[in-house]
């Protein structure tokens, strides 16, 4: 995974991207998936981190 774009393409980043970026960039995103794509459903396992996933069936 690329963590720093300036490591991949420093010239492009410095001249094209950096000038238009705000001082701080916040990352808000979500992952969408179907429970049918999981080998086992995380919320059924009770393992660490499994409570961070909310199945659509439990959403209002």
C-alpha cells in the first residue's frame, strides 16, 4: 500500500498535487460488502474487531 504519494511520483506530486491540497486532509470513508462474500461472518465469531462491523440486517 502506498502511504506517501511523494515517494511514488515525487515530481508529479510536488508540481501538480501538493499545490492544491489543503494543509490537512481528513479521510472519511466506508467499505460496502455483502455478508455472503465472507467465509464466516465476523459478528458471529466474537473475535477482536468483529464488533466493528455492522451487518445491514442490524441497521435501521
